[in-house]
C-alpha cells in the first residue's frame, strides 16, 4: 500500500478554497470543477485521483492560470505561500509560473517545442526568471539532467525533442520544471504515456527529488497504484468535486465514500485476489455537469443511494479524514 515515508512537512505552500471552473458550451455552462478546497504543505505529496473527466487536469490548469478562453475561474482563496494568486495581475502570474511554481505536463512531446534544442528550452526559465548568464544556465541544466538520470548531459543539450525517447523526454520535462527550484510542483499524469518499467523509474525519481528538495508536490493521476507508491495525502475527485480526502494510509485502509470504495475494488490485491478472479466494477457513467447540478453526483451509480442523496450532501470529518456522503460509515 502507501509508502511508509513520513514527510517532514512545514508551511502551507498552496492554499485553495472554493475553486470552481465553468466552461461555456452551446448547451449551457459545464461545471468542470465544483467548490474544490485543499492545501499542500512543504515536503508533502498530495495526489488528486479520479477517472477521466472528473476535473483533475482542469483543477491544475486553474491553479496555473492556464485555462482555455471558454473557461471561467471562481475562487475564494488561491494563495502560494500567502501570496494571493486570485487577484494577481497577468504579469505577476507570468513571473511566478516557471519560477516559484512549475508544472510537468502529461505529454512531453507536445509540451516541448520541436523547433528548439533541449538546451535552449532548459536554460530559458533560469535566464528569464533569474537573469542567469548562458554559462550559469548551461551549468544548471547539465546538473539537473544528471540528477534526473540522463547520461552525457552536455551532449543532450544540443539535441531536439524528437531525438529522445519518451522516458528521456519526460525526464527533461522534470529537469525543466526544477530549473528555478520551485516551491510548488504540479505533475499532471507524468507517467501515463510511458511503459511500466520507465513509469516506475519516473515515480521513484519524483519521490526522491521531492524528498531531497522539500518541494510541495501535487500529482494528478487516475492510477491508484501510483497513488499507493508516492502519496502522503490523497484527494478523490468525482464529477468535478472532491468527495474524499485523507492520508494515503487512511484512505486505502478505510475508504468512507462509495466511489472510493468502488475504485479500490477494481484493483487486484496480491494474496487476496484469486488468479483469474473477477475484479470490482462501477456500473453506469459519469453524469453530465452541464446546467444545474444538485446533490451527490455519484448517486445514480451508488449501491447505497437514498432519496436524500438528491439534496445537499453533508461533509464528515474524522481527524484528517473528510468525505461527502449522507452515510457516516459504509455498510459492512
């Protein structure tokens, strides 16, 4: 299950309260993210998990002010180390992005510019944000390429993205995000497009770098196996909202929301799942988030649904564990 490293967490690096994102469509407003709140502390890894379309990536884009034009962000609090990002000017956001907060995108081949060398793209953030000389930027780029496990780093600087494998491109993206030693690192499904062996290497690399540098890291994923290996805390998203949040140990050992329980039942457990045995499934489909959305978004798929699920859903707290459900505990 979840790793046993205890993070030496410190200050709250990212504080998000009441984040919502609406996207204009011909059929009406699509409520992609609905009243999401969470914090990420220094030295901590928060994994946001959920199936495709639940709002994970849209949440990360909203935090980085990279939403598409059709999207509108509303938020009560959005702060990076106490600095208000919700009211910050575009110029200030541009100064923070790539410097104090950085993002590793899902597909490095589309995130890296094919017309520029790896070296040019790596050195640009340090020169732009910190005023580094070409020599200083090159030294830092070689240092970080070595840190992320790329051999002959000096030679790689002159290569173009298409000359590197998928695993190497992802490592370059990680090095680029770390060039200015950010306080916050957001990784949007950084290992999805990679094979299993490379995926494990990238996850271990992220965990080691996070622990070594004390970065606050937010990892977006739909893979609970990834969550079990790297997360300190987990937020489970469904239909645009966080339905359960807690430490990785608590969430895997004692899921409180029916959706979380359904997700965990879909994973084979060594020693408990018989070879060839059937895994759990979640019946139905994700509801439309266009127009008015009432009650629990999971109620049409939930085996424990009751009429009051269509009303306002209460939120329960037990220590650091929180969940939205009419049930305080799931039936045995």
